[in-house]
C-alpha cells in the first residue's frame, strides 16, 4: 500500500553566482552536441572530397552552382551554410534551380541550413525573393509550411511579425516564440522586425512628445533596415513624423530624427542622399520640412550673429542685434518666409558644429570672409541679409543662375552673394536690386517701405522696433 502526502510545492531561487558556472558548462556542452549533430553523415572520404571541392569553387571566380553535380555536393552546401564562410555563398535562382534539378525533394539538413541562414542575413541576401520562394516550395514539398512560416516567407515577414504582435497585444518577444522563431533570436530578420515594431510607438506619440524611441530610430542599423516593397524603415519613420507634426512647428527632438536620417531636402535632386530618402517622400511632406528648416536657418543665422557680437565685443553689432532679430522673426511669425538658404563663414561653422551634432544641422554653404549670409524668399520678393555691416538686399526677380539659387556650388565669395549677384542680374537683364539698405539709423523703416512698394503684405508692428514703426507710420504707409 502506498501512502500519498499532500505537500505544498516548494519554491526557491538560486543566486546567480551559484548557477553561473553550471550554466556556462551547459552552454559549452550544448555547443559540442550541436557540432556533433551537424557532423553526422559527413565523416566519409567521399564527403570530405566534395566539401573540399565546394570550398575550392567558392574561392574561385566561377559560379558556385557549377560545383554542384550530385547529392553529396548539396550536403556540402548545407554544411557550408552553417560556417562563417556562408557570407561568401551567393544564393540565387541559378544555384537553387541546380539544387532542384539534382534533388527535387530537398533534405531536411539543407532546408534547415538555408532557412537558418535566411533568418540570419535576411536583407543582406543578394536575391532575397528567390530564396524565399525556394524555401516556401521546399517546406511545402516536405509538409512543413505552416501558416506562420508562410507569413514569415511572404516577402514582408518582418512587417507581418511586428504588426501581428501589436494586433494581438502581446510583447514582441512573446510573439517571436509563438510563431516558431524562438530558436533564431539573432539575425537580420528579427532585428528588422523589431525595428518595424518601433513604428507603432512612433504612430502613438503626441506631436510634442519626447520619447526614448526617438534616439533609437536615429541609429543607421535601424533606419536603413528593409521595410516593404524595396523601401527602407527610414522612409516610413520620415512619413510618420512629418505627417504628425504641426505644419507651423516641429519639436526639436523630432526634427533631429529627420535630419539624422535624410538630411536637408533643399539640395540638388540628383544628390545621392536626396535620391535615397526624399525621392520616396510625397512633395507636400517635403514642403513642410522646408518650412521648418527655414525657421532653423534663421535661428542659426541669428545665433551666429549673436555669438560673433559677443566674442568681438562689437558694440555696434550688439546694438543692432535686437532689431535684426525682431525683423527676421517677424517675417516668420507672419508666415511670409517661403524658403531660405544659409551661407556660413568658417568661424560660424565651427561655432555651430561645436554646439550642435553635425547630423542635426541643416544644409549650408560656405562663404569666404567674416560675414555670414542668409537668403530669404518672400512672396514676390527675394532678400539677402548678412551679419556685421552687410547691407539688406531686396530683389523683385532672380534668374535660376543667381548665386543664392545655385545648389551645384557649395563655396562662394562674399561679393558673389551681394554686389556681384546684383551686377549679374543686370547683365542678364533680369533686373537689379530694388534696394540695398545699410544697417544703421532707421534701416528697419527703410526696408519696410521697400517691401511695401514691392507688394509684400505685412504687419509693421510685428516687424519693427517702436522707433522704426513710428518712422514708417509717419512716412504715410499706414
């Protein structure tokens, strides 16, 4: 007779220091067992010769498919895919068709090796679509293509995995195990899926919200990962942030993400970075970014001006700074600025790069000398403004070849952007400047008068300091 005792389950925890040595030994033994398992059936002289022949072909300039002539060569391929040399094996339609011709029903070793390699390198595969198609077919033939595996190999597997995790409201790591990928925790496939998983977090952020995810998506390995249909994760990140932000302003943290990924869209459309990123973004979203960057240009221009006046102890510059700041910010406040371009001296460039991350700065060109310049496009008018005692230049028209509009050039002389550009417009019969106002006395009122004559509608109280506003009013323009 056997007596049964009802005892409560005993629960206890072992300290990590106690279990660590045993865990390390277990991992070593597990690796040894895995090695033995992978070597099964590979000890014969025939296989060794096939394996050597395979690697000789891999080191040559010929196609690896030419080295596969019988089943034992396919086994060599399967084993090679488990080694560090797998990165040198080009998996393409030619190789896979050769495998099918020799062995229409693929063995489990090859299917598992190729599937594991696929999950490891994923978007680094030269012919991703052919590999996915072959794996779908091979697993179907072997009766191993379940619903989840079919989704994984669908051409948008990472996106499906990330979205299914959100839809089923389970943690990403839990979903990974549910779909049978718990044994493949490292590799590009899951890394890409995890990156796409971040997108849902971005979609739920408030337009003014800061979040750790904003730092995460600035990593090149994140935004450069594959998304769907040949597009990259960075394209979707850009669309989400630009769409969700207010047209009149964007949080600095959000703008930093956009700049880190794609840079400034106000460059040549043939430039490598524009083609890679902005050519995939709708024009209306690019227009929003240009508007935000105009604000940033003006902010940085004023900052460079303030820094120089502070360091040089120039009393005239210090005295002029508040009026210039009010005027330029007033243009922005009234939504009159339709575009800008920044030209920095080398000193101003060094100052800004010392105080900002280089990847967060907008695109700018260089100007020789000690005066930085900003070009501002207003409705029906073009303005060129500079630091120090630079004049305030106003144009009604500029040709496409005007220096401030020439994006094929990145370095200019001060004269090219000021008097030289005026002379160039006269020679081209476009029309010279409407006015060139020196920054002294009631310069604000003079500029306001010229803008009024040119047809720009503005609120003078927003642009002008009190004394200049009174002079403008007394000139009969109110």
